[in-house]
């Protein structure tokens, strides 16, 4: 219907303005008449937005600060775990001899990170020492005039910093997928994860390797929009993971396929060629980082194995020969394959066995993961697959973690959840995506579960390594179900020395300690009860819980005929005889 020509022109103009204003209000309900025609500026009211702008960074800082405090406290209080002296000694050897000699079964990059702290500590290194890598580590810490407390703290500090930086990756990844609240929830789960805190505070390689893989997956997700920038960066991150631990190798085909897919999604023409080029660029960047890590240690790439390198045949041998990596890397792979053939002993739910169980890692994760975190992991994985808007991210979050977990489950060493430390990293991102569900109770339930995780984590402070959730009795009962790096990795020798001085001064000590520490250095004067007849063992019998789990014969009989009287760090039990 046309305009009413019978009305005066002024009336028609006024009515038209009113209709335009009404249409503008319908199309943009957030725009008001005061915004279209603001009053004269006299004393405008201050907007609350600048304050909100600072709230998100403040919460991120608070979460990372509590994580840093937990890790630093752990690093200061714990004595060297079983693997740490080897890595610290290898880092010191890199700094002083510039050679790849010790610990060839692991690539150099993670130990170069540790070397940053070792260089600051400046220990005396006896380069003429001829022992193996384990002996060299103990010699460096306890027999070369160095302070092992100071040296271990500085060696652990670079890994702590790297662990905090990976927390920012978790936050950013989840935020980009589902918003700021999702980023905070993901970061909270990461920052309160007992496993991540425990292993992120040690001078070991598990957290750095997993964090580099996570970073690569996140950068490939970003490459869907800017492939030229992020595909090479993702290749560098993947190479950093490969240059830290060889267990990252199963993720390589997955991440290269994701690189090709990201470029395919971003390209408008010649998609196949561009996708293949993207995967090639990522692969070349990864290989270059591995070579660079060896060249940093030794620019001449000298390599003479000082230990027997097993022959590897079949598909594995062919894979080793075809990899375009340094000879020392390929020999390290052969050593790792040789270790897989060793008859290791496992311990799960009170049962000691020789060999491995395919379900060991899922079962161990079930014990050692906070209950609220388990619930959010499952919900987050379902949301990533079910919500259409988030489904494209599922391959970047779930597939790398799934492939790495499946590969780790086939390994022969059932020693701990550190072999699956990538799971709490990747699934923290997935868990944050629960907040993308448009369900009115989702924020409340998610917040309650995150709070449950935080409380469970804080209650185990500072004994994060032996953590188990409430359904399995908490940290005090982990030793009944798991062993080795799940509960007792030699970390409490210093605490044991303090306990013996405080409560049991002057008593006879019989010690079975599983770890790399030297008891006498900490003032523990003890004898081995397995070397004398049982009738001579009187006083205090002190046994590492991993040794209790594997006790047979004489030691088992001694434990059965003794009365437990004390516990140190939930990893060492003191018995009275």
C-alpha cells in the first residue's frame, strides 16, 4: 500500500522518521534512542568494561600462579627421582663436552631445556668419570662437591616454566573453540591436574614432549585460516616433540594429515597440491628441528655408541633405516625397541605380573585422575563430537591423544601415567568445550566439577606424585593399586631423613630404598635387611612402597612379620620389628 498523499507533508515526514526509528530498533535491539541521539556530554558515567577486560587475564594469572607455587614447592622438597640424575648428568655433559654420549635412547632437546637450569647452577663436572649414565648422575650429584638440592632445583625450573607456558596453550585453544569461560575451565583443569603438577615439576621429558604435541595440534587448528603462518610453526612444534621423546613418533602421521586438511580447508584452488605442500612443509620443519637439536649439542655430529645397540628387523627395522634423522637418533630408537623386549614387572590393583597389560594405562588414569576431571573429560569428548559447531575441532583435540594413548597401551613398561601425560592436556581442552552447550545448568555443573577437582588437588598438596582420587582411597592408598612413578619414584628420601631424625633418633634402621638418591648423603645410616638372616633384623624396617609391591621371598616375610607404624610422603612405609 502506497503512502497516504492526503496528509500534510510535515506529518508524513514525521511519521516516516518514526517508522524508520521503529525498524532500526527491531533490527538492532541493543541500540537505544539515547545511543542514536546521545545527550550533550556533561559528565558521562564510567563504563564497567575496562574492569572486565582485566578480569580474564587476572584469573589466568591466579590459576597459573597457584600451579607455579605447587610445582616450585614440590621441586624444592623432593629428592631426585629415578630418571632425573641421568637427564641432569646428560645436560651437564652437553654443556661441558658438547657430545651426544649419555642417554642416547632419548633425543637432546628436553635435556637442552634442563641444561639451561644446570648452566645457571654451574656444577662441577668430572668429565674423566667413566661410569655408565646412572652412575655418572649419582657421581655428579653426590660425589663431585655439588649441592644436589640446589642443582636439582635449577634443573627442574626450566621444565616448570615450560609447563606453565603449555597452560597458556590449553587456555587459548579452548578459548578459541568455545569462548573465554571454556578457556578458564580448561586452564583450571590443567592447573589443578595432580599428574601434570607432579611431572611438570621434575627434570624429566614427559611433560615437555606432550606439551609440544599439544602446541602443534593447536597451531594446525589455527592454520585453517592462516596456513602460511601456522603450518610451519606447527611443524616446528612437532619437531620439538620428536626431539624430546621418541614416543611422539606415532603422532607424526596424524599431525601431518591434519596439516594437509587445514591447508585444504583454507585453500580456494589447487587444493590437493596445496594440501600435500602443507604436509610437506610441516614434515620438513619437524625434521629440521630434530637435526638442529643434535647440531646444538655437537656441530660435528660425532656419534660412537658406548653401549650395545640391538639389531632391529622387520617393519620396525625398515622404519628406523628410512627415517631422515641423525644416526644417533636412529640408534636411540633401536635401544628403545630393545627395551621393549625386556621382561618388565607391572603392578595393578594389588597384582604383580611380568609383561604388560593393554588396559594398564586406562586403569591407572582411572585411579589417578580427579573424579570431577574424569566426568568433564567424557562430557567434553561427547560435546566435541555431537555439537556441529565444534565437530571440526574434534580431530585436532581427540585424535592425536587417542593415537598416542593407543600406542602407549601397546608398550611393555607399565610404570605409570606419565606415559600418558598428554591425556590431561588434550582432554582439558575438550572439557572446557562443555560450556559451549546451550543448556542452562551447564555453567553451574561445570563450575561445581572444576571446584571438586581443585579441592581434591589441593588436599593432596604437596604429595602430587602418589595422588589417587577419592574413589580409590586417596594418596594414602595408591600404593595398594599401583607402583613406580605412580606413587614411589624415589622422591621422598629427604623427607625420610627428616622423619627419622625427628621421631626415631638413635634407632637401628633397615632400609630397602628404590630410587637414585644416596641415603648416606642425607644422614641415613641404614643396612639392607635382605643381606642378613631375618632373626637379626630388629628395630625399624623402612621400605619403599614400590619395593613392597614387588616383595617376594625374604623381604615379603620380613614385611608380614612387621607392624607398620609410619608413612613418609605416601611413598615409603616404616615398620616396627
